[in-house]
C-alpha cells in the first residue's frame, strides 16, 4: 500500500519511496469518479467476484459505500466531504499517476493512494486524490483472504484521502511528515512517513467496517479476513530501508480499535502524530 502526499508529491509505501514533482497525471485510460452509493448493502452478495470483471464491480460498489460513509461523517462535522477518484486497471489498461514514473497496469504490484493526482469528470467536477487498485492485486488479495479483505484495503487507502481532508479543512499539521516538528528521514535523506499515518488508515478502515457490519454487508468471518490482510502487509524492509506500516500487533490493534469504537474521531485521537491531543 502506498500513499502520495497531496502537496509535496511524496510517495510512500510497501514497495518503494519516491520523491516526484506533484504534477497532474496524463491518463492513458480514463479513471472513474467516485460511484454514487446506491442499492442495498446485500447487493454485494450477488456480485460474481470470482471473475476479474465481477471483482472490479465489487470494488466499485465498496468504494461507493465507503465514500457515502465518509460523506455522512464529514457532514456531521460541518466539513466538506473528502473527494477522490478511483481506478481499477484491468488487462490492457494503463494509467499515469504523479506518484510513479511507470504506468499503472493490471499487474502493478501495489495498491496505493496518490494525493497529487487530479481528475475532472464529465460534469466538470474535479476530484483531488486518486486510489489505484490493480485488478491483479485485487484477485490475489481475494484469493488469499476473501472478498471483504479487498473492501477493507480499499477503505484503508480511502483513509489517506480522509487524512488530507482533515489537514486541509482543520489546518492540522501533517501526520505523515512530522514527528516532534521534524521530518523523519531515511539513510538517503528521503522523507519517510511515520507509521501513525498507516495505523490511522487501518483504524479508519475498522470504523467503516463497523458501519458495514451494521448494514448487514459483512459478518465476523469477513472481519477476520480483513485483519489477516493487514497482518500480511506489516512493516517491510525494501532495499535496506524500513517502510513503517506498524507491526502485526499494531495493525491489528488499530483496525480493531476503529471497529470496536465505530467512531473515526477516536482513531484521530489515538494516532494523529502531533500535539493536538497530547
């Protein structure tokens, strides 16, 4: 999982850390704007996720449900809802993003959020920030952990967009770049995101999962599969550089905190890396 900060162009994640200019992406294929959350939650049970096309439909349905959840939450806070587009690269498709010099295809080995990307839909609406979920990654994730693991990982990536919305509208310091007023650097001098950013996104995913369970969208077995998916992508060392996502225990604890509390504000209080709640 990767995250690219909206203003700095910083990309961080499971596979690589890239520092790129934050420029609008030139899309080889058109992304999709956030789907409108329609239809009853039980509709998900009828989606044929055993095929790539069906799994892409499941991602779309899940994205609509996640976006609807956060729209409602931000409305309660008196804030504008997060805005992000998404793309599920299928076989033969490719996308350009400001967070990677290489096109994103169906076989790209990462699911990530890029806050530097922009997309303007047919109605003239501009979406800031994009989530890329290559269909190959979705198929592998479903095969290992089940349908809901795909939705939970998607909710994690959307959680990074939520973090951006909080920072922009509340004027908070960046959870990603700062710890004790100083950026965290690796041996090469590249800025490395603090793990609290990933744990907060895990917690946000848990909060949404609690909402989804109340809708009848998921059951306890689904929630266990989601936890297993997060455990599988705990802290990694790539090229001698540690990419902090939290330990298996920390990631499980973060997801379960969000699920138990069912309140994103509790996640913020626990993981935002600043003096705001200290």
